[in-house]
């Protein structure tokens, strides 16, 4: 679109269904590459990505030609299909419904990217649930504990 200028940086956080530890170190970098490709194919810029066994963080330079919900739905759908087609887990892989999305100023991009890249160190001190609730509090997002993560039925 002519004369449209944006600078939108968003960190997305999503968990494996039931927060199961299914993302293995043996293939997580291939998953990151695959998700990077999906994001770039939709003309967004991947700035940082890292995962733990039960969740993933990625920071993108977001272009407003597509809704965030649509992009995340595609990323989650295509990446879980890729994991399943490659039989990387013993049973069907699924992402948790929903996601967290947090916007940042340009001056915070390096700080957030560094935070994402050092997930292993952060989670030696803090659980994913604690980290996620901290983000929700930091951004002033009201939530109901029952809906942060779906527990096994």
C-alpha cells in the first residue's frame, strides 16, 4: 500500500497442548527454521525465535497486511502438520489453543530478542507458567486462570 509506513514488533508466546514437553532439542532448530520460513513467506520478519520443550517464543517485525490471528493460526497449523508428517513425536502434536502477543518499541527489540535467545537460563529460575503470568501482569492484561492453559480432560 503506497504511503503506508509501520514499525510493529510483536513477541508471540504459545504452548504445546497441555504444556507437554514434546519439543525435543534434536529437532527444535529445524522447527525454528520451518516457522521462520512460514513467517517470511507471509512477508513478516522473524527477529528472534527459541523454544523450550513445552512452549515457543518468537519476535517478529509485523506487517499490517495480514491479521495477527491469521498469521499465528497459519504458523501453528503448518508447523504442527510438519511435526506430525515428519513423525517427530510419538503421538499427534498440537499447539495449545490461543497465544500471547506483546508489542514492543524499537528500543526494546534487542532486549526482547536477547530474552528469547536465553530461554534456557530463564527457565532454570522460573517456570513457563510463572513467566507467562508475569508477561500478562507486565502488560496489564486481565485473565482468568482457568483459561491460561487447557489442562488434560
